[in-house]
C-alpha cells in the first residue's frame, strides 16, 4: 500500500466509500482524488467480503497499463474533463464504452461514475460497479448518491484545507527551529573561531619568523664555516635543516587551521539576512563563474567546459541568496577540484566538464551539478557531508565545504541533497528546493 495523500484521512475515505457502496447496491467501488496533478486511486473495495482498502495511491497512468485494472480509465477521464456523470445499465451492451479494454476484459454490467463537486473545484470521483445485475443503479439510488456526493465533496475540501493549514504550521515550525538551531550554531562557531584566531595568528606569524631566523643562522654558519671543525659544522647544519623542516610544517598546518577558522566564520555570518525572491538560474550561473575565475587565479592553466541546461520558465523562489550561493559555490568548487585531479592523471585527451541544470518538478525546483572528474569512492560516499571529513590532501581541504552546504540546503531552506557517483567517471549532486 502506498503513502497516504497529504490531506485525506483513512477514516474519511473509508466512510465515504462504504456509505456509497451501501446506498448504491454496488459490488465494488473506487474513490479517486487529484494529487500532484494526477488522478489517483485512493480507496477501493466492495462488500463485507472485500473490505475497503484505503490509500492505494495508483495513478490513472499506472492503471491504464495494468493487466489487473480496477476500473475503466476512459470513463474516469471523461468524468474528470466534463464533470458530468456516466451511468450505464449494462456497459457491455450499451454506450460508447463497449470496446473499452477494461470492459472487454472484465465484462462489468452496471457502471456509475460520479463527480464529487465541491464549492469551486472537482474534489473527487466515485466509480461504482455491479458485475451481476444490469440496471442496478436506479434513479432513486442515483438521487441518493448525488446527495451523498455533495456532502462528501465538502468533507474532502474541508479536510484538505485543514491539512494544508496544519502542513503550513508544521513547515513554519520546522523552519523556525532550523533557523534557531543554525543561529545558535553560528553564534557558537563565531565565538570559537574568534577565540582560536588570535593565538593561531601568533603561531603562524612566529613560524614564519622562525623560518627567516633559521635562514639567517644558516647564512652566518656558512660565513664562519672556516673557523669550525667539519664535524661541528655538520652537526649544526643538520640541526638547522631539521628545524627548518619542522617550522615549515608548523607554518603549513597553521595556515590550514586558519583556513578552517575562516570557513567557520563564513558559516556563522551566513545565517543572517532575509529571504527574498531569487532567480535560481542566475544565482547558479554566477556562482559557477565566480568559482571558475577563482580556480583560474590559482592555476592559470585550468580550463573547463561549463554546460548549462537551465529551465528559463522557472519563477523566482524565496531563498537566502548569499547562503544559497555559498552552497552552490562549495559544490562547484569540489567539482572543479575533481576534474582538475582527473586532468592531471588522464593527460591531454581528457576534457574537464561541469554540467549545471535546473527544472521545475511539481512544487519543487531541482538543481543538478555534475562533473566528469575522479568520482567519490563508494566507501566514503555516506561521509562526505560530515564536518571536517575530507579525502583531499592535508593542505588542500578543510572538510567543511560540503557540510556547510548541507546545512544551508537542508536546515535553512528545507531542501534535499543527494549524491550519485561512479569512481573515475562522474559525480552528480542533485538538489531539491521547495518553491515556497
């Protein structure tokens, strides 16, 4: 049994269908509701021997291709478009549906398909059958069913409105909690980062000075080497060499720690601001160009084919633009890193490519960022959004980029992010954002 619709309670659908079956003298019935732009079977059943089964969730498209169809798709489509009832005393002998695939296969006799009209919309469709007795649905029974269908339509509309309000409140609560959590995390992160930054500056500054002092001492040693015994000179020279290597490592790791602190501060600042309508296509495109030019600044030989497949019909959606741009840039930067690493090993025959795509999917906007780089090994794929986890060498990554992106996309925007990859071939980040 599939997932229930957002606004239909099991009890309400059971009552509607069971009451209709009893009032009509039908052997079986199906209740359809519109969900996500499609008419779907949400309840189906018969008498006591075949109790009502609720929330099937089958679309008419699925039903049309099913070998064990539950109704005539043609009849339902006619009622959905015309909003007029279809009444057949014997579907196998009269009316325009005698050659319908369902009618030919299952030989239903009496068929009644009623629109459940609400105040302004079509709330549902009731489909009833009797396989044994032609003419089951008498004018008296149809009259009673029409009265029941009006009440059922109002009940469905009220349930839908109630659930929509409840969904809105729950969504608002979730977003407020997420923003509160992010704000607290940002404050904590900023405090830690500021506390670390000052002593870290001393470490990196003194390490740099120490490297310079080692150089000066080496020069003095060279100037006086004639006055020292060879063994003594070699001992001093070896010690200075080891000291230089050690201090250079301190400076290198200090710079990496400073980069981590910088990312933490950027993360803490990123949680401020207001949502505003934003063109996702332009934001994604600008983010990609910023990353590309940044990569070119560090490596003038870096080249890239940037492919765009953007749905220009997308309307602006409410987001935190700077935070969302940061998430896009982090993911695109990872993609650039992946293709640059593959280029280094593959040689001249490899063409680094990153593809960006957007499209509307119901009430969401789907964003795709795909590269043809080195891919993500399967054994670490479920760890890539973990803070400080990285597969990059020590001096090339902090392990914060993707975790920050995950927080921005999921917690701050109520979105989703998934990764699909084949090692050595490609990586695809699929992002889904609510349109409202």
